């Protein structure tokens, strides 16, 4: 499948690429890229990154860097990217902001009173994507006519509140709004907020087992027990179709279930 937004000589950056959706994006996207393209995988877990790198199509160059994005500053991130780019000139930069965590699901909002816990959560889930995005866009600017595609992996829970999921819901909402503002400021950049749906990952399992609210635990458990969850392959295939069709306005929130029947909270 030819996808215009992934065409040309591409430098593709994927965060949270050591497992789950990030790994699937790396594998699927790499098969759509020209052989002269480069894929850079970022995550904290080096073992998982190595496993992903082996799965990436051998028609492209693949690099990976173990980095804790919650503490990496702009200078460090810039150094990593420019080093992996080398002297090559790219026609298109694509960055997929997939890194993310759930936060403590055992607490209701009135128990979320630790400033350090809030800072740690937002450092990874909100601030690190914003800083990395700034770094990448400065590099894109230096490449003159290079085009940019920015994909934020968001969530339905960024627009739909859920009890005992205060960290995750508020973090996704703040992160998505940042990318909406970014899309307004840079109309020449193609920006997509993609909500992947309830995908069978460690994150979904944690929801079903540890959420403080019993209704949430039951809802998520029923979803998994009835096999209504999605595979990473299903949601990434849908993402590729969304990118191919380009029927969205830059910065818009597009959910896996848009124009389909949603199994949760209709």
C-alpha cells in the first residue's frame, strides 16, 4: 500500500518502540518506506529495542537508542537524532509520539496529592513529547524543504473521563491539546492525534486488574473476556489507512472506531 505521507527518503522516529503499539508501528511503517529511509527507535528498554530492530524491514536502515525520555533534555535528544541521521539529507521527517504510561490507577482524584508523583507522570507523558517535538522541528527547519508528519498516539480517555484514571486521562488531554496548538501554529506540518482503541497490551491488563474503581475493573475485564479488544496489528493497520486517506484536518482527533461501532461507552 502506497502512503504519500510516508513517501520519499524518510527519517522516521518512534518513541516507546520497545513493545506493543510502538513496535508494531515500527514493523508496519518500515515496510512502506523507500530503501534509502532510516528508522530510529527510542525507548528506555534496550532489550526490547533490539527485539524490535530485528523485526523491522531490512530494506531500511534501523537504529535504536536506549534513553529515559522523562529526564532527557533537548540537547541530549538533539545529539541522539543528529548523530543517527549523519550527513544524509531527507525529504520527509515522520515522528510518532507513542511513549506513555498509565500512572497509579489505585487512587481517586482526592488521593492524588503528591507533587513529585504528578511531575514524574507529566515529565514522561506530556513534557517529553513536547520537548522532543521541538527538537525534531528545529532539525526539519534546518533541512529546508523537508516535509514533516507528526503523529501523537492519544486515547479516547483524553476526551472521555473515567473514574480512578486521573493521571492517564488528564495527561492524554493535555498532550493532545499541545499537538492541536502545534497544528495551528504550523499549518505546513501534517499532525494527527490517533486514538488506537482498546488494544491488548500490558496497559490494558493493568487497567482490568488494578483500577481503584470496581466498575472500571469490570468494564475492562469484560472487554478482554469477551475478546473485544484489538490487536496491535489491527490498530496500526487502521492508522496506516487513516494516513493514506488523509480525510482528517491537521491536529484532529481520529479514533480507531470513528465510523464504526464502539464496544465501550457509546
